[in-house]
C-alpha cells in the first residue's frame, strides 16, 4: 500500500496544478493568519487599554472621595457620579474565527440610570463598508477556499482515468478500487489541510497563551477536517457517477456555490422573513415614552419644594434612581420582545443550516472560537444581570436616605463573565454522517465499476 | 461573501490600523478636558470665558448679568463641542476614505468590489448617503440646541433650572427635520472611479470574447 501511495505522490508532484493549489492554500492561509493575529491583538489591546483607563478613573475618583475637598453633597451625589467599567473576555480563538467579534460590543461603563437596552454606547467606529465585506480569517479559508482547492485536486480523481480509458489498467495495477482511491485520498486531502495546519500552529504559537487555547485549536482543526472530509466524500461520489472529468468539475463547483455562496444568504433571508427584525427606533421611542411616564408619575407623588440643599440633592438622586428603575421595569418587556425576535431568527437559521453542511461547520468553528451568536448572547445576559446587581447595590443606600460611603463605593459589584457555552457539535455530526453516507454510496458504485 | 470583497477588507485591515471606539471617545473626553491643540484646558477656558462675559456686559459678577449665566456656559460648551466633533469626525472620515481607496485596489482582482460600490451608490445605501444624512441631522441638531440655549440665555436670568420653563412659542419655533436626499450626480464622485474600473473589466471581457471567437473560427474553418 505504501508503494502505491508513494507512486501516486510522485505522479501528483509532476502536476503543475498541485503546486498552484499548494501555493494558493499557503498564501491564503498565511494572509488569514496574519490578519487573525492582528485582530486578536487589536481586541486584547483595546480591552486592556479600556480597563486601564477605567482603573485610572476609578482610582482618581476614590482619591477625591477620601480628600478633604469631598463634601456631604458630593456623597449624596456619589451614586450618580460613580461608575464601574467592565469588558468581556477576548474570545479564545478570535484569530481563527472572527465571527461576531467585529460587530458585537464588548466593553461598557455601568452607572446609575443606565438601561439594559442602552448599556453599550458608541462602540462601533469601523468602516461600514469594510464590515460588510467581512474579514479574511482561517475559518473563511477552511469553509470557503479549502473545499475549492480540494475540488481542483479531486474533480478527476477517477473520472479522468475513465475518460482516458486507463481506468481498468490502473485498477489492475493498484490491486483494487479501494486501494487506488485510498492512496489518492491520502495524498490529496492532507495537501489542502497542510496550509491550514501550519497557519493554525503559527496562530497558537504567536497568539495569547491562555488555558484551553491549544485544546480549542485542536478541536477547531478537527472540525475543519470533518468539513473537508464531507467535501472529499462528495468528490468521490460525483466521480463514481458515469460522468466525464469536466462534468464532474462543473457539478462539484455548482454544489460548492450552492452550499457555500447561495445557501447562507438564502437561510438568513428566510429567517428574516419568518421573524422580521424589530425596529430599534421603535424601541428607542417606546423607551422615551416610558421615561416621560415614569418621570411624571414620580414627580406627581414626590413634590420637592422647600427642602434643604443636602436633602434636595438626595431627593434628586432618589428621584433619578426610582425613575430609572421604573423605566427599566417598563422597558423590560419591550427589550425582551426585541431579544425574542432575534432569538427566533437565530433558531430558524440554526434549523435551516442543516441543509448546508458548510454552514454547520462554520457555526461550530465560531462556537469553538467563542465568537458565535450563542457566546455573545450569554455575555449580553450576564451584562444585564450585572447592571441589575449594580442598580440594586446603589439602591440600598438610597432607599435608607443615607449618604453614599466609600465602603458602598468599594462594595459595588464587578462583572464576572459567565462560563462559555459549549459549542454544538450536532451539526458537525450531521456533516460527518453525510460524509459517511456519500462515501458508502460512492463505494457501492465503485464496486460496480470494478466488477464491470 | 466571496473572496474578492473580503480580500478588499483584508487589504484595508493590513494597511490601516484598527480604530478603537472607546479610545476615540476617550480622546473626545480629553479634548473637552485638556482642550484641542493650541487651546487652554477646561478650567482656563472657563475662567477666560467668564472674564470676557463680565467685561462684555460691564458687570462685576455673574449674578449681575442681565442674561442667564447657566445658558451662556451651556452655549459656550456646546460651541466648543462643535469644534471638537467637527475635527475628530473629519479625521475619522479621512481615515475611512483612505481605507476605501485601499479596498478599491482589490477591484484589480475582482470586479465585484467595484460593482458593490456602484450598486450601493446608485441605490443610495452607501456610506456617502449615510454621511450626508448624518451631516444634515447634525446641522439640524445644532439649530435646535442653539435655539434652546438662546432661549435659556434670554429668559433664564436669575432662575434655577427648575424655575426656568420654556413656553409654547419656543417649541413652535423649533424647525422639523426634513431630509433632503442628495441627487445621484451630487455623490457620483464616490463611485465614478469604480464605474470606470467596471468599464475596464467589461473591456477585458469583450477582448477575451473576441480572442475566443477568433480561435473558434480558426478551429472550425476548413
């Protein structure tokens, strides 16, 4: 068997196409790796820069608090003037799969009066045109480019021999169809995986040294391999049909275009049609009305004329806190409807993605990287809970009508990121099942050819 | 999204550093606090403004002003903010323009990049249209803010914020925002180069067609 593999490798090495495939794979993977490394570095730098600025602000605020210039009125105002910053952790493999990490907010400051639907502000400055075009990452190479390279190597893996009339001779020399195809598979699939493996190794070597990163990268690569095995099974199946190499190439490229280029926008369009995106503007307007109503209701119940200065400041802070909490309670269902609609869209996308194995592979890769929709959804929920805990902590002093103390300031809660949701591998399992099914079907047809 | 447009975005990624939104807004906070290049810091600016205002009205303290001191300081702060936002957003837009020029390089390998630009430009969904909308909206916001501040200055003297209340005439005088959509030709400079690139691709396609036709003709001729 080894001699057969080596013989096929020698024949393969003589083809110019192999060099082209290898060169394209290496250049594309290298570009993706450089881009990915810069991206995770940007995320890390932006996060640490933000947290350092926040720590400096907090330190300066604390210094003012303990200084002689600090007055009781400042203490009364403190629930409003104090702030706590938080940032999501940088996704584990954001350099492998950029996913949603370039569009989702990840840093915010929490302060009195902030609403959960307005927690993240002014977080996006990227060129919209650039965002629209997406980023070239290793996941893109694995899901979009690598299958094309595999098709280029495999479209005539057996049909070309049939076209030339040398199929029976080759089968006799190889000692059977299974041995011939195995030798050719062993030489071709790794050729496409090699640039991806090298790029993945480079990213692991130069990227952040975090716990679990190597295991996640290994898992990421395993899922990528599963995706390419699916494509190789499709290639073998098409070659098993009685078609010429040119027809096989056309069928394979059409299948690639259908599953990789056409299916994702179609699935997304179907999800949007089934669950139209709610209007963000309507949500903002609802929030404004709720704010006016809460303000009017509070002021009607709490006239504030003729109170001394310190108590007046306390009253203003209490008023703001009560109005904010009432507003949060009334805007909650609106925000929930907004979230539910987006979740419903996502559910439709997840279900329809089964029609396109590359979509399920892409989703699994983003899941492993921590840049998928589920990861950001979990973080968004955690950030809202953090806001609620922060508001409740502020409220304890305000409700007692006492001055805010340094101990209150130091006891304000800090954001704790939730455990990362486990990626779903059912889609990958489905992809592998399809690969096995197509492989089995192809082997049946090849067996018939060999007998013939 | 196919490779060509993504390559365009990657080129822009590689040649222009990513901007951090939090750093951008921190810079604006610093501009307010420290002042733009050549300007004094906030405390000094405030002291200068106070001295100039007292001199202009010929009074010894802000309590003696015939207009609202709070209104004047709000107005001065807003006007300084206009300068900061104009400068920083002009820098941001200039950076985006450079990125756009870089992304256009990818049109050499894929006509899709140029096609997307022309298509979005003609549909009115490109950044040029968004920027024009933002420009008009910001101009309108400044009119409203200036009106509000002016009313406070004129009618808020000697009153706290709680005591000052604008009447109906102010709200009736506030203009309603009406967006004036730009004409196709007004923003054509954004995509005219892309259109020329497309024409070049068309020329290449026609040339390839002509060569193929000639070869076929040679093959079938006896």
